[in-house]
C-alpha cells in the first residue's frame, strides 16, 4: 500500500509535531497554571498529527501523478 515508502517518515514526523505541542502544553501549564493553555496546545497536538498525515497523503498522490505522467510520456 505504501509504494513510495513515506509511511514511516510521516509517522515519525507526525509524532514529533505532536510531542512538540504537548511539550508546549505542559510547559505553558507549569508556568501559568492556566488549564486552557494546556487544553489548547493538547488540541493542537492532535490536530498537528492529523495535518501531517493528510499532508503526506497529498505527497503520495503527487508522487503517483508524477509516476503516471512519466509512464505516459515513455509510451
């Protein structure tokens, strides 16, 4: 299914983005004591994960279209 081998890269990058926002959430909560900061950045961590995954779906589609156009021009 992952013919361009981007699955592992997208998984690692999505986790890194999520951990970054979770780190900001914990640090912000410790400094301010405001739970809304933690909740906001917790939500951003979840959204960031899915945004990275969606971006890599687009990258895979772009790679597929480039591969198809190269096959069409070779024929």
